[in-house]
C-alpha cells in the first residue's frame, strides 16, 4: 500500500516513518522515549502495524516501541517473493534494527509474528525474550499442508490474481465474516481498517507471498533448544489458533509459560481496551 493513500486518521500515521534498508522500504511506527529500552511489535499475516494501535499507549510510557509493517504487507514495500519466508523476514527485521541502531529488549508477536520473533531470538540474543499473542506455532496437517502453500504460491505468481482477490475479499460483508470467524468480530473502526488493507492488491500479493513460503517445521523441531524466556498469551475464544497450540508449544520450551485469557478471540489485542498491554507488561516484569 502506498503510504500516501492512508487516511489521515490511520493509527499512528504521524509517528510513522519510511526507511530503506537494502532492497526493502520499511514502513514503521517509532514512538515512546528515544532513550528508553526498545520493544519490537510484529503483526500477524494479512494485518499491519495498525493492529497494535490499542497496545502501544500502555507500553510507550516506559518503552520505545517500534512496530514495522512486515515485508510486503501494509506499507512496507518488498521487491519480490524471495524475502517473505520465516528466515528471510527475521533477517530483514534484524537489518532494520541495525539501521535504527537499536537492540530490542523483547519482541512481542501476534500470530505468525510470534514465530518470526522466536526465529529472531534464535539468531541474536533478546534479553527479555519473546511474548506471543495467540502464537501461530502449528502446521497444517495432511493434504492441506501440501496444497495450501502451493495454492498461495500459484495465486501470488498470477499477474491479475491479487487484484481479483482484492476485489473479491474487499467487500464489507466478506471482511466481517472473516473477522467473525477468528472469534474477534471487532468494532466498526477495526473492520474498516482491515477492509482498506484487503482492497489493496499490493498488500494481498505480499500476504499470499508470505503464505506461500511459510515453513515452520524447522522452528518447531528446535523448540526444546530455545533457552530464552517465552511468554505465550492465548485466548480461549480464538477460533483461528486454538489456545491448546500455545499450551503444547510451551511444554516443549524450557523457559516458557502460558497466560490464558477468557472470551477474547484471535485478535484479542484489538478487542481489549488496553490492547493487552497490561498482560504484556506483566510478562516483562517477571523477567
């Protein structure tokens, strides 16, 4: 998405900046005290940094909060599909941190963003570790595990597919059904932001490219070796990633614990009035 097309009331638009690092042009929110320790927040597949608009205020009083749009999604422009896999995105996010001259104290990731955070922590030390919000730490099983990436790869490679899918998905009723299916129907403002995203062919292309290259087998096999702090916050009303996924993953990691939230859905940080900042600060305080 071209940042110039963002509406004036897009969350934290005034605190965002565009920064080229290598072949990527990152779009990121950078707010909070400049001399404070740094938190990096990573959104999930198909979203953008806007999804943390309720989370940021509760963190930015004491922390410098950096929220990038993932490569190819939102307003971060990717030159192609080759850098949209798990390892590549983790590498590019570390390159972004280097360009900003920051070393995050912790990474907070929602859904697929939690997996990227874990991969970042494998690459370099993150003192306070990783906090996952409804972390997507499971694989598709059986035929779906083979066909889903192939389908996404095929759609992403077709020149007209992204525009057609943006037109198909970019209907209010369709977006409402998708969000309701996660257990998080969201308010009208939240639904309108996702509607704007899915109507953008570039965002759809980047999302499909990430889905096509998403491979978690290696990361999941290394969970027992992850000797850094991990806190997994899971919603009991999540219809997209059941809380049992977090429970099972935490059992395999030596320094992991789980916090279960009643009622909220997959987008719990967009439902809760404080964006789960209280739960996040609780996890950080125990480090």
